C-alpha cells in the first residue's frame, strides 16, 4: 500500500502542528502550588450524633432504593402490557 509522499507529509505536518496539552494532573498540581491554604474541619460531633446521622442516611437510602425499584417495576409492567 504505497500512498506516495502525500500521506507521509500530512502525518509529519500533523505531528509538527500538535500543541502541547496540559493534563488535569498538571493543572491540579499548579493549583495546589498557588493555593497553600489548608482545609480545616471542626469535628465536634459526638458518637451518638454520628450514629443518628448514619441511621438517618440509611433510612433515606432505603427509601430512595425502594422508590427507584417501584418505578422500574412499573415501567417493566407497562412495557410488558404494551407488547402483549
């Protein structure tokens, strides 16, 4: 498959015109060097409060999963009804 010099010159031209791209890691590294501010969190919650938060999140997640499951079941039943 000989294409002659046209294809090779196009490839060379593309390689020469390619710009240097900064990847996300380099941008993040530069950002971290410019901003030396430290994040500080005040962890003042007691073990009881943490346990309450944990149980509340579990309840909310269970409710969300149940809603999504019922919606999926309704869609499946609807499609099966329409196909019959």
